[in-house]
């Protein structure tokens, strides 16, 4: 492992070790915050320098533009068939009392001594 991955691990280890050391040194909270802020600025400066040293690729040679290929249709942009309209029937009319109903007999009462 090398490059940015190793640099990240070293920077993270530096910040963690510094935080633990500041805590073990029994520094005040304000001092720990200031030390960690300065350490973060140092790490940010290292990252900025590493970014500046990264290779810069030459821009494309200007000339005639490449012909544009027809855009591919994505599966979520496929044309869909028109949906058939859904017919909604009106709700049935309420039944009149006595129609479509059945009178139920009252349940037989159990003797008081035979409860389960």
C-alpha cells in the first residue's frame, strides 16, 4: 500500500497520537482544542502540497470535435405503453332495512354453574 492510502493512515495516526498525548499530559480543554486545530492545519497543508504535486494531465487537443453518438436509452427512460383507463363503478346503493339482512336468534343462555 502506498501513495494516498499510506499518507492518510499516517496523518490519521498522527492526529490520534497527538490527541491521546495531549489528554495524558492533562492539558486544559482549550489547549487541547488549540493543539488539535494546529495539527489539523498542518495535515491540511500537507494534503494541499500533495495535491499540488499530483500530475496534471494535458487537456484534449483542440481540433474537430468527435461525432456524438446517439444517446443510449436507459432502462428507466424506456417508453411505456399507454395504460388502459381503469373503469370505476359507483358504489352499490345502501340496502334497505330488511333487505339482504338476516335476523339472528339470540344465543341460548348458559346455566350459571357450567362456565368454561
